[in-house]
């Protein structure tokens, strides 16, 4: 899995509440480390059945947690073009920068 905070690959495959990154000591079973996390989505989560979690950077008991396998952020193809999801995120971030959250 990839640590959401330091972006380093770590050997923990399926973290549980209380696990932390051995490198930066960030909690690992958190929204920010979940594949369903998407800033700007309803409750910042693409899983519609998940309960609301207010602090996305602290351990939680979410049953839908799925650990990140790659670092989040703009991903580009061979020609440097952004993927569709990245374009949507960039547009959402630009909108929020103009009009606030």
C-alpha cells in the first residue's frame, strides 16, 4: 500500500484501525488512504453507503475501506495528457478556488 501522507510504499497490505505508517507515523485506516476517497464528492467519498467521517486524516471504523495501491494526484499518460477523472478534479479544484468550498 501507499501511505497517503508521505507517499511511500509500505509493506502493510490491509491496515486496520490503529495501524500507522512506519516511516511518517500517520494513521493508515483513514479516508485519505482509501481508494473511495475523492475530495468534492458527497462526504468526500465515492462509496454512497459509507457513513460520514468528519476527520479524513484520523483512524476510523469504515467497513468500506479499500487501501490505496498507488499515490493519489494528477496522473498523466504517455503524452502527458490528464485522465478524465483528473480533469474533473482539476476543474472542481479551480471552481473551489474561485468560489470557495
